[in-house]
C-alpha cells in the first residue's frame, strides 16, 4: 500500500524559517534509511503558504485566492509518499522520524493513497487502461 505522510505546518514553517544544518543532516540520514528499505517513493518540503495560491470551485466558477492562508494547523509544510505493507509499518517508520519542527509541536499525518481496486466497478476497464497509460507516460517523461 502507498501512504502519504503529511508534515503539518507550524508558525515557524509558515514564517519561512529554514531548517538548521543539524535537522537537514538528521532528515538526510532518515531519508537514506527509507530509501534503502524500499519505502520512500517521493518526498519534498513546501514553501510557506504566502507563496501559494488556491483555486476555489463553485459550480462553473473558479476563483484564485492568494496566500498566506490563516489556519496554520490545516496547512502542509512537506510530504513523503511511502510504499509499505501496512498502516502499522507506516506508523513504525513515522515514529522513527526526527522531530520535523524542533522547538514547536509537530505532527505527521498518514493517509492511505487510493489504489485502482478501491474504486470498484466505477473504474471501468477503459478508465483503468487510461490511468495505466497516463502513469506510463508520466514515467516516460520523467526519464527524458
């Protein structure tokens, strides 16, 4: 199963406070462990929401909202995508993570990523083939 591990934002991450060399080193070691174990698929940190935008949908209308966004506890500072055997394995890896926000209360949120079989009959053979074709194209583009 794949899970998204969401690093929740804090006041410091939203203020653009960059991680220390010590934290970058610790996270680098942790990421190496994840990669060597075949767990890490992807992962990145995100700029503060002040540099972001939201697109709000209301029927056919689209509106763009500039950051920053006010509810820090609802924002994301970074993420990983992990390939694990179970949610329990993901939790075990998350518990080993260096404190992502030293000096502040930090939180990781783990969420399973939908797989094709989760959609049942709504994912028709044609839609499944399209999804597979698109994934292959994305992979091809990333290698180019």
